[in-house]
C-alpha cells in the first residue's frame, strides 16, 4: 500500500551505528562486549573502518530491509535513498539486484554543502546523492514539479483550447541526424493559403518543408513518425522563420499548458542546487522547533523531502521512512498537506537508539532517538496549525492583523477560532506503536508444553504487564484492520469498551463484565465482538454471551482471547 519510501540510512562513515538484528546475547557477553543494546538485547555497534567486514556489515544491515521494502510498495511505488560516496556504488548494486536495473529511475546530485566539506584534505565535497528506483518502471507515476511563473509565461499563445507554446518539430540534441534516424526524415507539405499540412504533394503545388539543421545544412530528422503526424497533425502549425537571413517555413507543435483540468508539469532535473537543499537548513529547522542547536545532528532539510514527494503523484498516499531519525519526513508530509490540501499519511519507523548520556538531547530528557522524533512531530504539527490559522485569518480579514507579531496573534481569540477551524481539515495527529512480543502467555500458543503443576500459574493466558489497548492492537492486526483506524473509547455500566472504525470491532477487556454490558455491545451489531477469557463476571455470563448475540446481532463474529 506504500506509494513512496524515503530513507536516509547510516552512511557508513565509520561512526554510524549498524543494527545487528536479532543478535540476542547472554548477560555476561552483553557486559563484556563494547557497543550498545536495545531493550531486547539486539546489538547496535559502531562499524569502524578497522573492521575487516566494513562494507559487508553495512550491506548485511540494509539488504534485508530493502528486500522487504519492495514488497510494501504499490505497483507504481517509488523509493528514494539518500547516500554519499562511502556506499553509493555498493548501494546501487544491491538496489539493481533487488529492484532490477531496468527500474532505476535516476541518481540525483544534491548540492548539500555549498562551501564544501573539509572532512578530507584532498577535495571539498559539496554534494551527496538521491538514488531513485521504481517497483515497475512502466507503471511508476513520476509527475515532476509545478511550473514556475517564468515557465508559465512561455505559454504566450492562446486558441479555443487554451494557452500554448510552440515547440519545434525538428529533433534537437542527441540522434538528430538523418543517418541515425532515417525513418524520421521525410518531407512535410504546406498549403500556404490555408495553413494545412500534408504528407503528400499530389498536385505539386504545396511548399516542401524538410528537417534541415540550419547552421550546418545537414539533413536532420523530425521528432514524430509519419503515423503520429497523421494522428495528431491538428497540434501542428507552420510558421515563417528567419534562417541564415532567408525567410523559410518551419513546423511547430502546439504544447498546451493544460490537459483537461490538469496543468502541465516540468520534469525533475538530475542536479538539485536550490539553496533550500543545503543541509544546514535541516539544523536550523531543528533549532527553531526545539530552541536548541544540539538536539539532533544531520537532519535533512524539509524542502529536500518535500521536493522528492512532489515528484511522485502522492496526494492521498502512504509515505514510509524506516530510518526516520528526527522524523523530518513526517514534518515534510504534514507541511506539504497544509500547502496543497493533500491527504498523505506517513509511517515512521525507528529503532530506540539511545542518546549519548553526554549529549544535549539526553540532558534535556530525550533518552532515545524515538523520543526526539515524537516530540518533533508534536511541535511541527502545532506550528503548522498556527501558521495555517494565521493565513486563514488574514484571508478572511483581507490583510494580516496590523501591529501584531505572529507570536501575539497565536494567543488572540481570533487565532484560537481559526486554529479550531484549521484542525477540522488539517490532520496533524499521529499514533505511536512499539513493536513487542505477543500479549499472550506461551501456554496460549504451546499448551502441549505446560504440565499439570504449572496450571495455577497460567490461569490468565495474558501477560500481566499488558494493557487493554495492547490487546486491542493485537486483535486489529489479527483481523487485518489498519493500525491507523479510528478508535473510540466508550463506557457502559462502569466498564470501558473500544469501537474501531465505527462498529467493525467492538472490544471490552475489563474484568467482571455482566450481561448488561454484553447486551449493549450486541445491540450495536459489530462485525466482530472481542472479549478476554477472564472478562466475564461468571460462567453463566460467559455461556449466555453467545445467546445474547444470537438475539441482538446474529451476524457478529465473537472472538474470546
């Protein structure tokens, strides 16, 4: 279901943490080995250049992730990967293997540091790369960018079909010679009185136009085949031009600004040198949000990711980043939605990599990178709503409030009203989920391994540290309900129950629920009704449960965990 993926993986500079997945260790080994660990004991180590498997370890970390990623993409999905020279060549090789060489879209050069990095003595590096692959090059929907004002001004002609510009039909650039494309060298005939164009001159009265390169007078070629000419010649027009001080006729194509209701876009270029892609902007954006320079290093600028998203038709799509870091991608998605009215959704994935205890982030309370990312999304969402509310108020009043700073406006009554209105249409909410083991005791899945003497300890088949919401999300996964589904919390007779996607699932995991609670849930006729085995107040309530649903909602599927 994922339309676009953007990742900014570790660059393997010798100081990056490399994730050794499922590398569980005994406590003695844990203490003895250098490195850091997550809560499951999976090792995170710095991949030092002195390591004899320096490139291999990095590739072994990234390869399985990319393999999985390909399956998550839609058929027209695209992946963007930021990288530098340390692993660019190796990354392209594994992407060629996983996605296929034919699905390589391009390698964009990003002018990330205009002054040039001083990290090596031989060369001041100014650039990094953005590799782009599609799942299927034939269905990938790379739409490009909106035209600038200067570009739109090129469409200076107009007819009943709208504004257009004129493009020469003669081939320019590579493979333009007649010898290279002989089938595209042919005469086009013009009726000078009517302006009509033909492929034959049966009466011998028409003006002959050939694709001649004007500066060398060498035979060239047209961009269109004869078949395309016949099918679309209504888009062609002949005009007189001055060639070598001689007035001659030439053929041009009408290129319209709009196709239907959609405006033409321009192709992305392979070099991005806009000042906004300077990576220093990423640091400035973090500082503005957190009022601190040192919360997170090497965050990509929002503009870079927004520009990548805009290349793809993602207006209501899912965008994934599984090296989310400070959650710049989430920030970019929310910002772009606010600007163009899109309904894009994001999924951020990040291992809980611990912050160095000496770091500024740790000192102000962020124990791991995930905590930084979550806080950034909160702050970015609030900032975007405030900015949009300010603009809304300005539009309604006809001008910005005179004499008031932005900070003053955000605390005014009109701002609060505008923010409430913006929140109805602009979604900046998000849900945080943590990957963990099953909620169920081992006996739930492996009853054959439990002896009679252990039964007292396993009366409750659910782990003691799990909450009702933990249980709900596991049920949603098992029933194929998206984890982003709307969840409403309700109560009846003092017991809490959850309604997912209206009445797709209604679940109650409280203790001592009685027939009154079950009846209320049954009357709502959910597709699925879910309870804990230990939820029912008595055996008779458990027995009557099924009969109550037969009475009020016979189509409901009852699930007891």
